[in-house]
C-alpha cells in the first residue's frame, strides 16, 4: 500500500501544474472576448472583490496579456522635463519619452523582467502604447504606439527580433498611433504597418523576416485583421479608412475590395462575421454591411451609412450573439443592432452609467456564461446581461481610479485580461490582479 501511494505521489509530481485559462492576447485565447472559466462570482462581496496584488506601472492604454504564469504589459515614461500637451489632440510637438515592456509574476505581481527603449511621441492622446502584448510558443510580441514591433523570449525578455515600421516601410504613425493588435496566423505575424505597398505585412514570427506585404492606403487606420473562410477560400479581411478588402493569407494577393470612407481615418473594430454577412463600423455614423460571395471570394454592399441604423464603435469591439450585435457607439451609448438589417433595437448608457451619454464612452465587454463582465471607463467592473430586449445590470465594484483625460473627463481605457478566475487590469499608475472566484 505504501509503495502504491508513493507511485501515486511520483505520478502527481510528473503531471503539469493545473492552471486556469490563460489570456495570451487581445480579446482572449480565441480572440473572441469569451471567458470560458467556470466557478466565477455571481455578485461581488459587499466589501468588493479582493485585490490579490498591485504593481506600479506608468501610463498606457494597452491591456495586459496573461500566459505561462506571467503577466505582460506595456507603458510609457516621459523624459525628465517633458510633458504631454494640455490639448490631447495636439500633435505639433515631439515629446521625448521611453516605452517599456514589463513582465510580472502572475501569482505575486513581482517584476521579472523589463525592456525599455527610446520612443519620442508625436500622436494624439499620447498617454502610451495601445496594443495588448501577444504571447505564443514561448515568445511575446509587442507593438508600440510609434510603430516599434518587438519579439522577446517570454521567459527572459531577451530580444529575438525587432522591426521599426517607420524605418522598414517609411510608414507614418496614424493620428492616434499604432493600435491594430497583431495576430498570429500559422508561422506568420500579421499586422498593420502602413507605407507604400505595405498597409498590411506578414512577417515570419520566429525571425521577423518579411513574407509578404500588401495594399497602399493614405491612412493606416487601427483595425486588426480578421481571418475567415468564404467563397471556398480562406481570407484575411482588412478594414481600412478608405476600403474594406480581402487578401490571400499566404501570399498577400488581393481577392476583393469595397470602397468605405471612415471619417477622421478612424476605423478601429475588427470586422464582425455573421453568417454570410460582414459588418464594419467607423467614426461618425459611418458603417457598412457586406454580403460575402458563396461561390468565390467577393463581397457586395447590402447597405452603407444608413441614417439611424448601424453602429459606430470606437474603443470597444462589439459582440455578436446570434443575429444581434451589441456595442458602444461613438455617441456614447450602448446599442443593440439587428444583423443584417442594421436596425437599432435599443440604446442605453449601459455600464458606463451617468444621466447623459458621453462621447466615446467605453466599457470593454467580455462574455462569461450567460452574462458579461464590463470594465467601464469609470474604473468599475460591472456584471450585466445583454439581450435583444435590453441591458440588465447585476452588480458593480470599483477597481481603479481614473487617470487619463479625454473629452473633459477622467477615464480608464484598458481592456482587461481574465485568467485563473481573476481579472488583470491597469490604469496609468498601477496594474492590479483581482480575485473573481466564487
């Protein structure tokens, strides 16, 4: 019996440690804003959820990534004597600063490694980096606001390769900087670069060597690439400020292109696929519904810029359930939109709250079971439900102070990570880990 128990103990030691789901990239493991862990709180304790740890960080909009027992985030530190302009839209002055990539222990919040590099800013809303780190196969990839793309060893922080889009492609950062989160596709890292013939680039994820580049756009935009299959072909769909177009993911060859004009060059959301339809919304009521061809790669316009219809997401990726799309509009309200008609079913201030909607109101949406967790710009984590009939709030708890200025108010604009029955989220002063286990 003793020998049997000893064998069991040895087997237990040989098994890998059981760990909750990781959140290794923007929008989670499957890039769909679904948190699939169970055993999560139905409501918050009266005293609020427990903060497991806090770690100091500087300013930035980038969300954290959680993978392999580590938490990765990026931020920006102003140079001595430097200051951001009073007007966040002012891009005339170059601001000396440093961008940083930080790695923390997931359990304790202890800093494990850090990489920093000189990075003067000359963009609107210059608080810091926008893109969530991407962790894959022992490497972590980061894209800074001025176009510095890095690949590091995830454990050590050693640089594997780097590409400066300004130097490599003569690219100019968009008004609000680089914000299109890179994505792994097989052996490729695919992202928006900008520059002549290089609106989209595919790089070898292990070496950084260019595999293909495609497209020329006057403005780069901020929309990550969507990979989908339609018309018998796998396609990389790109939403740019002047067109929606699709490429062959292996070669960069263009399959189809539809004109689309996003005001202020501002299209941020990843295109949403709903059956044989594709939706894209841009700033100032500019939105488009396409129908994908069934027999070959192609698309036709179902409707475009239909007054009183559609959705114009800015900071928040909308969420599709069946034939209803939910999302925050640049008008500052949460909308439910019917697909494919674009009809608005209802609107509300939603998790952001307040008596009146505020422009670019933001509450990042993640589905867990039959409800959602919303991280609102107020610093509140909100539990609620979305149905075609309306928004229902269940509970809320204050997690962070608002540290950044936007449109005459203070905000926290950061997409959290959900892993190991916890939420990891930051503002411009700290990164926190909060326990959400039931």
